[in-house]
C-alpha cells in the first residue's frame, strides 16, 4: 500500500519536486519514511510539535502548522507542490478543510486518507483526486490471508486483485493450457515460482508442482472462487 500509493498519479500529472505529507501519525509517518527510502524528498507537516520533532532527522523537511489555513500552506511553499497526501488522523473536519485548502491552491495531485465512505465522498467533492481507505483495505487483505488459502493479496483497484498462493492440489501436474482456468474461473496465472527456482512467466506448457507458488490475477469474486476451489 505504502509503496503503491503514488504509483497512479492523477491523469496528465507529471510529478516533480518534494512530496508533501500532511499528518504524521502512524500512517502518514510510514508513508513519508517509505518515500524517503525510495529516494524521494519529503516535506512532512503536522499540527503536533512532538511528531514533527520525532521526524526532524528523518524526512527532508518537517514543519508544524495548521494545514486548514491556506495562508500557512502558502508560507510553507505547499502552493508550488505537485503531489500532496492528506494523512490526518481522526479529525475529520481538519482532513476535509485541509483538502479543500489544497484544492483552492490548485494542487494538481491531491491524495487523501478516509475512514468511511461518506468521509471519502466529501473529500472527493472538496477536491481530492484520489481517496484511499487504508484501514478497510488492510482489513480485506488480512481477511484473505487468515483463511490460509492465500499467501499474499494485493488489490489493484476496487475490483481487480492479484494473489500469491501455493498451487492448489487440483492443478498439480497439469499443463496450464489444459486447465481451462479462464473458462471456468475467469482468472489468469501471471507467473510461477517453482519450488527450487525463481519466478518466471507462466505459459500454456507450464506444469505446476505441489509446492510451486503461483500469482493469479482476476476480479475479486472470481479470485475468491478460485482460491476456495478444491
């Protein structure tokens, strides 16, 4: 999630300069430090001075400010930013007002964290280009992992997902071209990792072993049906 949050930039936007992360709680600080690890420059902003101080030696720049104020944002140079993430915690009013202020400043690529669907709709209406639901998305991912049927679960958008799983017993020993996965489940095996090898492309002639790992792509309902098949 943290590595992919900025992968799909707002259409027609070419990112340059610092990323701005507003709200340095657990999610915001993790996002900001991950961007640093990826080689980007980051300005982190929070109303809490202690949080700002904690990250003062980690992020490129940090600042304490009331981000609901367009004037404060301008003073920090946010008006010149291309991409800003609003990661404010439980203060919904501050989240919405900050997003609206960024929209008034005509920031071209605004991301905002939401807690509920109504919160997300409001964020979109006041100017957020992208709204994410990290708690809900993580809950969905963990639910699939808890079943033991899936090793990794990644949602590419609202309805299309990738899973990594051990070869189901009913696929072992069969060339993929003879399994009719597209016809029966509407899913595609993207790549395969043999038990003693590295990941490689899946082809029609590929025969899966009992301990091979497979990465499968498809719509959420079809993937769930595939993962639970026996």
